[in-house]
C-alpha cells in the first residue's frame, strides 16, 4: 500500500492483455482505442471498492501493475469517454465492466440490484441517447485473478483422425443433472461430466469426442428472468476466456477453471476429445437498448459492427441484436487469444463456431478469404485442432454450406434436410446417395475430403430424434412466446398420431424409423454427430427450441424406457461396426471405379433386381436402392504404410412404405453374404441369415439391412490380424 492507503501502482506492460499474476503481483491490461480514462476497480471480500487510476497507454492498451495482488482478487473496470450513441460511443463510468480477458468470473448479473443499462429507460425510441448515472457495481459479476498453474500430468491433445471421429453433442449441466449414479454435489457440473459413471457411459457408447454447448461465461437475458426462465443453452457469451461458473461444483472464485481442466484431463484419459461450441459472433449485451456489461462500455465502436449510416444502431447478422466486429484487429486478436488459451491452457481439442458465416463477413458479404480465416490458417496452434463451422447466419447470403476453406469441416445442413426428407418419403434415392457417400458435390472440388462433412440429422437446435418421429408440429408453449419461437421447417413425421401413443404399430414404426436414421448417420462417409440422448429416445415433448428450458425438458432422464434400452444397444452396435470397419470411414471420396486388384469398383449402387442403377433410375426419385462397398479398394495406405483391406458390405435401403424384394448382386461381388445388422430386427445376431449371389431377400418397408460378404475363415482371420487392415 502507498502512503494514502491505496494500492501501490507500477506502470506495468501492455501485453499480455488481461490479468497476469507473476507471484509478486498482477499486471492488468485492457484494450480501448477510444477511451479517455480507465480505472481499475479492486473489490475486497465485503465488496468494498478501491479504484486505481490506469495512466499508462501503449498501442491503445491501458495497463498497470499492482504489487501484492494475486489469485482470488475480484476486479472490474470503469472506462471514461464520450457518451455519444450517434457517433458509436457509449462510455459510462457509472457502469462497472467485466474484463474481456478475465480467466474466471464470479457471480451472475443481479438484475434487480441495480440498472445495468447505460441509459434511463422511459419507453421512448430515444431513451438510449441520455446516459444513466446509477452505479451498478452491486449488480455486476466480478472478474477474477487466477493462478495459471495446473498439473496436467503429461496430458496432451488426442489428435483423433477426423475419419475415425464420432461426435456426441451434449450439455455440461443437462448430461448429469439427473444421473442417479453421479454424486449429487457433482450433478450438472464439470466434475459431474468427469465422474466415473459419466465417463463409463461415453466409453461404452463408443463416441470419440464430446461437443459441449457453450461453456464460455454467459449472462441470462433480462426478459427471461421475469418469466422464470434462463438461457440454458448459453449462447450469450460475455467472458471468452472464462469457463461458466455455474457449472463448477467446487466454487466460483477461480475453482471453475481448475475443475474444467480436470474434466478435460479425465475425458482425455478415457480417450474422448473435447470440442467446444463457441459464440464469437455476438455477445450478451444485445442491441442499442441492451445492458452494458463489458464490450459496450469499454469501446463500443471498436468491438461491434455498427450501421455505417447510423452508428447508434448495430448490424445484426445473428438475430440477437448485435454482431461482434472481427474486422477490427484488436477484436480479431481477442478471438484468436481466446481460442489459443482454450487449446494451450485448457487442452481443448477443437471448436464448433456458432453462426460462423458472421465471422467471415469482411464488410457485408461472406468472404472465404477473410482475415478471420487467414489468421487461423497461419496460426501454428489453431490450424492443427478440429475446426467446425456452423456455415450460416441470419444475414443476406449467410447460408454457406460447402463454401468454407480447407482445414474446416462444416455442419452439413443439407445432409440433415435430405436424410429427414428421405425417411419420410419426400426425397429420392439420388439425394440419399449424395449425402450417404460424403457429399462430394459440396466438398470435393476445392480439395476437401469426406470428413469436411459433419453429418447430423438432429442437434440441440430442433427436435430430438424421438420427437422427429412423433410430432408434425413444434410444441414450444413452455417458452412463453405463444409457440411462435422455433422453426416451422421441421421435416418431421408423427406417423399418424401427434405425440405419445399407445398404438403398438405406430410405436414400432417410430422405433424402426429412429433406427433407420441412426444406421444412415453412423454408416455414412463423413463425420457423424449424434445428439446426446437420441441413443435412448430422449424427448423434449415436441419442444424444438428448448434454449430457455433449464429443467426436466432438457435434462437427460436416465431412467430408460424399454424402447430406450433397445435403442441404446442398437446404437452401441452401430458405432462399434463403424469403428471396426474402415470401409465406413474412408479418408477419400468414393470414385465408383476399380483401381486395385479386386477388379471391382470401390462402390456400386444397384436396383432391387441386383443390377446397376442407371441415369434413368436416379432421375425417377425412388426410395429403394442398394449399395456395394468394396473392402479391397482403398487408394491410400494405412498408418504404417501398408495396404488397407476390410470386409465388403451390401446395404439394402428401403425407404418405401411397402416391403421390397432385393436380388443379391452377381457372384463377382461375392458368392455368399451374411446378415450383419437390420433396422427391422435390431436383436438379430450377426450371421443369423445367409444368402447366396442372385438369391432374394425381403427388405421390410422403411428399413435398412446390412450384409457382410462371407470370406474363408482363414483368409478373414489373417486379414483381421494384420495391423494395416
């Protein structure tokens, strides 16, 4: 302390941004290009505030060093400058602000304690033009100084090859909140996801990666609080380097960081990668009438995209009221620093970028050569992790499926739509074939491979798989928006009754349709993403937009029904089949040609009569087709340079409403075939049925049958024993 009772303050350094503790004190650095003054506000255990004038500014970074300040110190900023919304400036030093580079944040916004609005609301269109002078420190969460040290015990990124990856999309809280075998104090937390029951379930299922809904620290929208709801999904980030404190079982004064790191380490030990859903396209501060929590008060004009003809208002490519401005170099640096932090300090294996098209808009149009892509591609850390784009936003021209550059994979929305349509009889065989074989029409021309396609049929945003086959219409009444929210483009089919039914025939067909979708998803070329809970028939009661349902609607119910138990066993079997057979996980696109010694094409589509599909057959838009997958045609080598060989398979796909008789193709494709799996009879054991070439087999209406070519026992045993195969 100095003689006047205030902390001693040294000039410090402009980098790194944020707080940096060196065991003797903490360096603080905050970017603001347009600020006139900056105050660092330190809070003690009783919430008494001590303000420190930050006088040093280098390259628009305001910085100081405070000796004696260390982990656990709670702090914020007050930033002074003009309040001139018409010019894009909204500085208001009465509002305490979070540090964009905080590694942990303590508390939530206490909306009732004080107004976080930088203006006085008066229900007029010009209310935001006059600044508010109410101090809101009591309402604001506080940034935290943390200890950066963590013992990783040799842990490192797993680097699972893309073609061997199976993604499981889930929510940290919802996954274990109702899990009876997870310790009660750990349920709904990072520790819960790292618990032995959770890890065992994921390992037994066979997935290789969890894709977690946002874990960046987020803030609920004020209007939800008044309705008794909250932003469960978490797409309202306000701390891009801080794990969300609510998901911590051990505390919120820095413990959340180490608990998150322990979770990643535990998942890695189980062989499971961690992919984060990240939201760099917008923040929790909303539009010009939204709260001031961080960026808006630090430098509104730098951090946000403003309307060029009226800087009072925000460009909104996200539907949330604002769009972050990655065109500004310091905002782009924040995004890159955040990504690198999660990889280097938290060992995260990859990212799924929400509304990624918004990040690629240089000025207005989506630009695949934007600075955002260039920066990631040249980065030695980020260019080596898994990069997944949600390739659309809500702005003009935002739908960009197939248009992202190399190194990127994409949520393939066309795959989702085509497969939903096929299994309800609204899409033909050609659409099915294009998506099942990796969507080469979208990705091959620009040098990408099948794994550029993240295949999914359901995701957090929309119906679950059980609801997809049980509801024609959304049922979002619990969201308290008169069922007006959520998409109406569900491409679903209730099979005759809306919602649950006691009709055994309808329930049997619904189960078979779910198995059809899972079989299609997990045997398609590309990278499958399974929505968590689909494997045991999880339902949200027809809610296709459960973003604000932090309750039993969204939380996993681990008391499985009989149907759920059957579906789980079938899903495990499918994932194991995919894992054991490289013919389903090819690194390159199928060519339809013979290039190896087998003399047969790597893939061959055929009609129910066992003969090759013709151009006319494809144009008829039928719903019945067969596929031969050749286990002896791989134009690339195994991991240690040897040839790859596998079993060969026939898939009999019947999307028609009547049973279909298939003729097995001629002997040149295989003399005998044995049942591997059937969506019509999920309990049928492999090998329980054998058919010879040109014999017939009946494919039940709306079903998939998978047959494996019979090889001499010695030949197959030798191939399986070969580590190259």
